[in-house]
C-alpha cells in the first residue's frame, strides 16, 4: 500500500463511517491534495487490491463493510444510516464505527419476505432464532464479490432456507446462528478506520474463522 493509496482509502472509509456516503470527487481531491487523475489511479489500485469494489459503471459499490446501494441490509444508528454489504457487514458496522456502537440492523427473509430487525451492539450478539446462510465458499469470495455479498443473507429458519435453495437451484452453503454471525463480524474489520491498515493474511483469516467457531472446507483458503 503506497502512502497515496492509503490516504485515499482512509478518506473514503472515514467518510462512509461518518455519513454513510462516498465523498464526491471534489471533496476527495480537496482533502487529499491529489489531482483527479491521481485520485482515479489510486482508486483503481485500491480496487485491484480489494479495498474497494466497483460496479459496471466504475462507481464504488462496496468498501467493506459499507455499501453504496441496497444489498438487503440497512443499518440505522442514532445519527447515520448505512447500507450493509451483506449479513456479515451489517453486523460489523456497529462493532467498527466509534460513534455509533449500537444500530438497528434490518432485512427481509429471501424466501418468504418476512421482515427482521435486531439491535446490534458491541456487548454481545442479539437475540433471535434466525439463521445466516453464506452461499459462496471463502476460497471463491472474490471470483464475483458482488454476487458473494448478495448471497450472505439471513433466513427465518431452515424451512425458509430449504425452500429458497429449491427455488433458486443453489446448493447449501454455510449455515450458522446469529451468535456466530455476531462473533464473525465483531472483530473482522478491526483497524479498518485506522492507518496504516494491514489486511489479514489467509492463514490469519483461517485462524480467525476457527476462533469464532467456523471450521471446515467452506472456510478454508480464505481470501487475502
């Protein structure tokens, strides 16, 4: 990570944490002192190193755990409203953002459309009998990260999940309870709002998954 890219990364993440939105090009050039060309180069390199995700129009759609469009999860704090990039990211935001340690996470069941919400804090997992389902194994998360995030969802129960799998033709992925989802999310993004930020190596990621109770082939070969 070059100093230039880290400056841009931090500016984007800090703005998303504080406001829920991506700063404009003008705001970023003013804040970083970079030209538009330098800013574009930095963001392209940040996407290549998996700190940002672009959509087909070359607009930032994900800066994990934040999203810039609806991925089926809203995260409402006292002062800020965010899109969560997936179940994992939505539960991570209240654990990451310093000024909003409690937030209302809301979504709907992909199978039956039932609305669900939880108050997520840093103190421990929320109550609930719903289940999280992650479709894509960790080794293939970045093959199509937008598809991956769109399919890290929360279902009412196994019955809803089984119906959704039958309707969509997908194979069953990893299934776990809300307490495990909270543990996974709680420290995964630790340090992302600090500088310099260093990603976990795959071995470290694998160890982290195991520490929260997620083991087996699905969780192997974790993405860098």
